[in-house]
């Protein structure tokens, strides 16, 4: 058995319950894949996107819906070591990647305020554009369960609003394109366990602000998201359902107990029909 086949087997066998079942549940519950889709799986080189690529290969192989896949890698200005690491891992995992270049790292190098936010927005635009050029109608990103609940808490604590990452959404700037997040229900701890079980090493961020920790599993120190990771870790020690309850809260909003909400530019208040 080839090494990549052993890694594939671990997804279906050893990690069937925490990874494969949660992945397929998310795909089915949020109706992420349709017949004749052509999906660009966006690979950054980290553990999340590399696992996503393998999961998408497996569901294409074993699923009942017929669709196409493209494995898209954007090089925003990686150093030679990080780029080669991505190429080597793709070969090891039997993922046929397509690489294109951009100058995003140069563009954000001198940005003092929110360079990571700008970088992420620019990456998304380049990925949509190149996926569309290749005939794709969807891009798939490697965000997972922990990204979702971290976003919920960050919105509440630092923006005063309830929101999260959506499992899928329509692009506002690229007509006919959609974004899907197939690992929406897969927990990060299980991704790390799968990576360590198979003795795999992936790049972390590899941008010029964090190149000194490019091959690691620990994020940068001071971000709000890292703060949420630490908070959720503490909360998990007090209850084994607290993370899933945070997740479920955005699926179960009772509008009778909400003071105000909005959709697009239309705002609503409980006072609107209070006297009725």
C-alpha cells in the first residue's frame, strides 16, 4: 500500500467518526455539493486545507453525486522552503495541485493597520478569479468547527453583534461563484490528531510577519482569534458540551427574545410589533 493510501485509509477507518462523518454531515446538511459542480479546493499548505483536499477526493470517489475538482494553490510570495514544502506534501498525499502566483505579500508588506485582514481579502479575490478562469463555480476553504465558534465569540465580545462564518455563501463580486466550507463540523483537535497520527508536517502561515514559525501548529501570539482559542480551551475544561452549544446557538435564534436584528440594510426591532 502506498503512503497516501494509508493516509486515506486513516480518514475512513481510524478517524471515521470525528472527521469523515462530521465532514459528510456538513456537506449534506448545508447542501454544499450539487450535481455537475466544478469545485476549486483552495490549498494554503496548512493542515486544514490539506486534509480538506483529501476529504474532497474521498467524497468524490465514494459519493453518489458527480462533480469535478481542481486543487488550487496560490503562491502569494512564499519563500522557497515553504513553496517546496507545499509541493512535496501534495506529492506525498497524491493531490494534483495547480499553482499560480500573486504579489499579495509585497502589496501588504508596508500596511500598518490590519495587514492580515487585507491579505485575506486579497487572497479571496485572487482565488475566486483563478477558479472562475478554470471553469469552476465554487471554491472550497478549509475553515473548521473551531473557526466557527471563535468567530461567534469574537463578534459578541469585540463587535457587539451575533454572527459567524456561513457554511456557504454567494460571491458578491464574482457572478455565479459560491464559497463552501466543507469542514464546518470538523473540530481542530481531530485535524491535529489525524496529522500527528500520520506523522505529517505542514506549513502554518508562512507570511513575512510569521516566517519564523512557518512549520508549526501554534498560531501567532497576540491575535483576537488566538485569544478566543485560549478561552474556548478553558471553557471546554468546565463542560464537554459548551463548544457544541456555542455552535448550536447560531442555528437556534429565538427572535421573540432578540431586541434587534437586521438583514442587509433593513433593521428590525422588537418594538415594531410589540403593541400588536
